[in-house]
C-alpha cells in the first residue's frame, strides 16, 4: 500500500459516518475522504480534505459507481443498512472496487429479521422464543394460544432502529402490531419475540458487540452498552440510540468466551455454510439474563454494519490504522492483523432535537451554540449528524444532531468530561434534548466497590 495516496469513500450520512471520517483521517495511507451523502460536520477538525454529496442517497448506486470511477476511489466503506440491502457491495465487487461491507445475501441477517431468527434457529443460537408473522390475523391467532406475557413486536424490515415495540401483555402486543403500519413495507412482515427477563422478573442487561470479519477469519473489535430509550431511567420510546459507554463492565472475559463459543463462532460458520460469507463489520445486539444464578447471553438482533452511536466510542480507541484494517478485510488476511484497542473508557451522549424521535419539525433551522468551544476540551470529541453549517454557523437539521464523546481512565472520568462538554452546548429556544444518565449501570458498579 502506498502511503498518503488513497481516496476513501464512506457510505453514510450520520454520526457513524463522521466517526469513520475521523478514523480514516488519521490513516497514513489516505489523502482524501468522500462521503455519500455525508453531513456538514464531517470536515469538523479533520486534517485531510472531505467532500460530501448531500443530494445523493446511500442507495444511489449508479451515481456512487460514477464517483468511484471519476475520483479513482481505492476503498469504499459501506456503513449504512439501506445501502447493504440495495446490493451496493455486490455491484462494487463486480467492478473490482475494494469494498468493506457484506453482500446483500450476507446482510440479510439485518434487513430481514424474520430470516435472521430462522437462521438462528437452524444453527442453535441462544435467542428468545419467536414467531414470524405475515398478517395481523396470523399474529392475533398466535397470541390467542400463548400464555399472557410480555413481548417485543418487531418490524422484519429496516426501520431506522425504531422498529422494536415493547408490549407488556398479549393485548398490548395486538395494539403494537397495528402500529407497524407506520413503517410501511418494513412492517408488513413482523416478528413476535418473548421478552427475556431475569428469574426474578427484572429486565436483563443489553450489550453491543462488534466483530470484524473477512469471510474466513474474525476478530472482536469492541463492546459497548447502548441506551436506546429517549428518556432517563430507560423510559419513553425506542430511538436509534441516545448514548453509549464502553467498555461495559458486564463484559468480563468469561462472558466474552461464552458469547464467542455459543454465538459468534456459530454465526460466522453458519453464514459460510449457507454460502453467504460475511465480510465487514457484524454487530451483535445481545442481552444477558440471570438464570439459576448464572449469566446467560442471548441474541436480540444482528446489524450488518457499525452501530450508531457505538462506533463513536469504539473507533477512537482503536490504535490500528483503519485503512490498513479495512484492506485486510478486503484481502481476507484479517488473521495477519492484531487489533490494538487502548485502555480508556468512553461515554457518548447524543444531542437531539427536542421532540425526537417524534415530531421535532419546529426545531429545524434553530441555531446551535457552543460546539466549537466544547470540542476544545481535552479528552473530548464531537461528531456531527443532523447539523447544517452555513457561514460557519451551526443549525439543527435532524433528530439526532451530534454526539459528544468523553474519554477517561474509567467511566466516571469519561462521563464527567462528556457532560461538561455538552453543558456548554445549547440549541436556540431551549431545544436540545439529551439523557443525563448515560453509563449509569457501570457508575453504580464502580460506586459499589468504593
């Protein structure tokens, strides 16, 4: 590989893409970064030129192929779910353009949750009891013969991370099924899943785990704990993620070994057996529940790319050259690379428009103050998402606006930095919303040891 001569194209428009821009910006092999569609803050504090294509979609395949040809792109990093479902990776591969990301067939593990549950059943993955349904009537008939219990009703297709609807009993589950119509085609097929709990009836503890795979070999890139509900104490609607902490203290070595043996090994091998070898980032969204005094991990879902906002916490801690790692995936020599995470803890806080994930239209166009000041704090990074930049001023242009990342020797120090930084930021008219309890589980764990 030639130092300083490569052009990388990232397929993403949010905070995840911003974190990838930051990662490739540090690479000694990269001279320029492109992003489709990108966002206005992708050049925020970067050293290398960044070009975005805001008028394109991640599924604008013909236009993306033309960019690769015109710009002489050496690597495409497909980080967005709709792009994977559209078969973009397949098209790039057919043209011999190096690409990180799974084929459409391998990516079905995310874009078709019904298929993913059937796959898990075939290969003996630990997962909740489930039923794939194709109509309201099928769902109602199934629930009639079930013991009254709590469920998750999930759109089988892609729903921007908002397609999992909780229901406390069978009657609520029927109402949640009716709500799936808001997801259009994505909700026509749905999955009813038993709500997994500890033996005492309390909720289990969720985790995110990220695997880099080249189709033959894989490595664990990192773990995190997402906070999906919009409000403190895990209340309110599900969102695309309101913040994360990494590494979660839950994920001790013994549990990681168990997850590797019972879930990851079987998944990677199963995809190879089904002639869908997985190349790229595989995201395991899991839950740990306590059964008879033991911690038992289960699969909640798989995603076929980095999580958002998990990648904003994990990637800054990876000391490897990201371009070098990506090319090892492309060339199926990931076993020759040793991933080198640092020892720091990180906390990410999502700054959102007030009203998100519901109606936040009245926030669009409001000015955001304090981003640059907050970014100058030592140990803090800020990644943009739904922000419009006009004449060096920042304006709200989406639901999740930006992500503040604080780092430290432990979660307490990391969280202190992140919340200090976000305290300096506001959206005109008091329209900034964020959770104030990110990392609360590990804070409680550390405080209990004092």
